C-alpha cells in the first residue's frame, strides 16, 4: 500500500520493495528508541528490527509501515509495525494485533505522522481479522487512538539475588536447572496451559512460537532470553523458567515465566530455583545482577514467598498494557460463552432481564438475559436509564478483570452502580489476573 501525506511525505509498507527502507529502518529505531543509550543497547534495536523484517514467524513486510520524505532521498521520517498473534480470554481465542516500535525523527514530529501510521496499522489489523489491538508504551499517549490501560504489565515483584547466601559445600539441591531444547516443547506447552487456565488473558503459543522463543532470535541483539527446565533429584522435569536479561543491565534479570506443573510445587522448588538463577546469571554474564524481577501473572505462591523474603518486594503500582477493542458489540458477543458461564451459580444465576451500561457520551449497550443466557447485546442511544455508566474507556478495565467498579469509583465517582448492576458486574466481569508477555 502507498498513501500520499501532507508536506510531500509518503506512507508505504516494506512490501513495496524499496531497498532503502529496509536499510534505514534499523537505524531509525536505534537512533530514536535508543536515544542516549549505549552502543550495545542500540545494537539490540538493530537486531530486533532485522528479526522482524526477515525472520519473524508472524510479521510480514505488509505489516511494517514507514513514512518517507522524497525531498530527502526517501529518508524515513517515521515508522511503526504490527505483530499478529493469538491470545485467549479464558478459553475463548482472540485474534490480536500488536503495534510496536513507534518512532519519529525530531524534525518530523508534530506533523500527525503517528496518527497516519496508526490509521494504516488499524486498517491492516482489521483486514487480518484482529478483534483486539494491544501496545506497550508512553503514558497516556495512545489513548488518543482509542487505547486504554487495562491489564498489568512488566515487573510485579523482585527478589534480591545479591543477598542469597551460597549453600554449604556439601549441600545437594533437590532441584536444578538445565537449558530447554526443542524436545521439551510438549512439556513446556503442557505446563504453560496448566497455569494459563488460572488466568483471564493469556497467549496461545504455537509450536513455531516456542521454537522461535527458545532459539530463533538474533544472537547479536545483546539480549539473553533463555528457557530453563526445572529438574528434580530423580532427573524428572517438573516445570520451567523463562528468563530474560540484557547484557548491559548489571542490576536486573527478568522472569516472565516460572511455572511448576502437577509433578511438584512452588514451596519445594523456590529456594533451589533462586540459587539456580543466580548460577545461570554467573555463567551467562560473568556476574550476578542485584535483582531477579518477576512479571505479572505468575502464581500467587511466588508472590507470597518473595514477600516473606528479606529484601523481597511486591510492586503495588504496576504499569499496564494498552488495549483497544475496535468493535465493541462483536467482541462482547465473541466472549459471550465465558460471560454466561460466569453467571451460573452466581447471585444472578438464571437472571432474566436487561442490563444497561452507559458511557456518558449519549451512547451505551444493553445485555438482554433469558434464564441466565444472553439473548442479545445491542447499542443504545440516549442520556438516561442506565444501570451504571463508565467515563472514557474504563468499561474495558472491568471486562479485562483489571479493576472492580468499586475500585474505579474510588477514583472516579461517576462510576455509579445500582444494586442490580453491582451484582451483575461482579458476576460477569470479576477481577482476575492476566499473564502476558506478548509475541515481539
């Protein structure tokens, strides 16, 4: 695709076949997203961009958008891209598009280029049938494109590796770590799904994605991404770790997956696993970073064990994923089986009647129930008659289990629920953790 913009600029995709676009794009991201960073950090943006352009398992060159300036030899002024992936809302599959790597050179800012790029990305995402778009990024900025922060993201807890004492010389660990291989993928997938069943939003990981994450990324990126199997004294694998670190970050290792299956438990494995991570870091980096950070959505037992460790910290103020639902009614109808299941044995079991939700913009929606089944979900027009109203995009914080309406009302008194609405909201949209890393 190609589109003429103001000031003579042109928006196009990499599939147009311009070699200069492919050559420049890694430099744009290194210059803008890596501004002020060290050379090895900038190298990570180069390597990641090359993965996305050439070797990625879902991104094609039709998904990478650039704005070029013909007056300056087609210099790339701004760019972004889309990473298709599949998530789940409990057990309902969602087709998802993830915009990433948004960057504009300073001299081209304030010209509406990001707006034009997001219009193109959203058009592409719609053509691919995506029911949801998600992005991580600048506070408040992406709200202007219809996104709202509605799912916990990034570091949730941290464990002080530097205070972990070495074991006695004769200590024999009950659990050790070893690198995962492609042959471990069936077990990894089984344990992943075992934990995912306890969460609201999770990713659907194909075998191709497991292979890509284990050993498919650019080795020159400055990143250390590693899957480690957790092995008991009998040599049996009981779970896995998903570790991620940057070679230049001497303070922190990220853990986006610490999963124990039915073969063992967190109480047994925790101490040996922490020692195993410390040894992994020493082998990989030649030193031990101060902190081991854990992403949102891991098992509650891990939270408890960290919280009871001297120096351990649970972060009460996490960042959040931005989510955008382009078509509200089709999306709600898509997750209808989950909503009906939640209503069973709740305080609204076998409910018959209406539930009207407004948005303070003269629009709303109505759920119609018959004996606990949803017969219709439709749009409403008008100012009054709603059982509850949400300002802005905060309804999605309810739908995605991020906050209860009482928590939202604590900040914004406009979120007011009548008794019927309070019971139905608690049943239909309970607060529930998600567990997401996001294909990148």
